[in-house]
C-alpha cells in the first residue's frame, strides 16, 4: 500500500519543481493532484483503491515520458537516476528469478519490499514511505544539479550492496526457518 503512488510522487514532484515548459508543468501538476487523491485511498493499512497492472503501467509510461522529455531537453542523462531505488529492486529481482530459473512473466513475491512486508511483518506503508523518501532525496539532488555522475555512481553502488546484503540475509533467514520446521 502506497508503493506505486508515493514512489511516483517522489519522481514527478522534483520534475515539476524544476520544469520550464508550461505544458509539461501543467501535466505534471494534474498528475500530482491525481496521485494525491489516489494515495488518499491507497496509503492505508487496508487500502480502498489499487493501481493494479493497468494503473502501474500507465504511471510507468507517464514517468518515463517525463524523464525522457527532460533528458531530451537538457541532454543530461543523469535524470535516469530518478528511477534508481525501484530500478535496483526490479533489476535484482529479475536477476534473482532468472538465476532460480523462474518465469519472470509469472506473478511472484520476491521483491525486497515484499519480503520485508510479508516475512518480516514490517508495515507496508512504512516500507513504501522509506523507498519513496530515499528516492525523493536522490531526485532532488539530481534535478537541482547538486550532484554529479561519480557521487551518483557511488550512491548506486552503496544502495546495491545494502540491497543485496539485506535481501540475502532475509532469504537465508527464511531458508533456515523453514529447515528448522521440517
């Protein structure tokens, strides 16, 4: 609950705050208002509204459009880092599933945020807020040009290492737990 809506706000708000084109700025503003309404019903212990596949894909297309428009306008490819946190989780989850010889097009529960929520019983809303705040900080640094490529690469490597350490620790703990119950 909250992952899609909060994370998308963490991308669109920094772009909106630094947007020069009035038409894109207006589209971003409407998107922000829509996400605020969606989050009102989604960011709860028991969500009343869900994005589903269609909503998630539609938001992804919108976000990629905003990022590509900024890259084309500025010729600055650092805007790709606006997807860093969710990108790390998505790419490493795909790699994990390929390594385990799973069909990556079938439903699963192998994202780190799913392990944290389902197995560690951390409230999903707290996980969503943490992911989004982390990405928001990175995004504000990127859109305000307060960070260059090398620090972004170092942040990326640190996040990847932390991600793998946490995920592998959780997986090993789950394996040990299931081995003890057999």
